[in-house]
């Protein structure tokens, strides 16, 4: 699908660069308010840096992942997404 992620890189403190199959690309900045519930352990930068791609989805250990279609829509509109 067009919204499959083909590249993810940590580029700063709680910040990712993502590129999608269709060429859409941009940054995702995660605000402290995001790190609640199942995502709370990602507040630790070292844990956040364990990010990887699994079948076109941005994923961390313990099956934590982000919806690529929502990422694609927001980054496609604005070039970046601040996640709160």
C-alpha cells in the first residue's frame, strides 16, 4: 500500500524521520504527553531508539506500533506530525 513505511530513522530526541512507499516523507515529533499507557516506556530515549519496521509499520519491541495510514495522512498534509 502507498502508506507502507519504507524507511524510519531516529533523527533527534523523540523525533523520527519516515518515508512511505509513495514518496511522502517527513518528521514525527513525539511530545511528552504521548508517553502514557502502553507507550510510557518509550519516554526513555534509549527505548525509543529501538524503533524498527515490521511489514511497513513503525514498531517497537513488545508489539508497540503506530498506524501508518494516520501517519501518512498527517505527514502528507503538513510535512511533519507532532504527536501528543
